[in-house]
C-alpha cells in the first residue's frame, strides 16, 4: 500500500491527473515505470488529437511501444 501511495504522489507531482494515475497503476499492477510511460504516451497522443479511450486500448495492445501504437492509431483514423 505504501509503495502505491508513493507512486501515486510521484506521478501526480509530475503533472498527471490523479484519476489517470490510479487507472495506470491498476493496469500495470502498481509498476510505476510502466504507468509513467503509459501516462506520458497517453498525454502525447492526446495532444495529437486522438481519443483517450482509443489511445488506452492501443497502448495496452502494443505494451506501450510508441511507434507501433502510433501506427495503429493512424490506421484507425484512416
């Protein structure tokens, strides 16, 4: 529980939304590194105009691999 709270606090201090932080930590079984990577990519792809739910699905499908996820997102838009 303590490590979860520390990870939450750290990711929130980096500027990520608390709800998204909690969701990311849950998806990656409290692995802060993977959750941070996921949140970073989610933010980047969101800024590009992709839909958040689609981004989440694609990032999970491609295990946070940026290039493969971006390719998949582009194919879904086309």
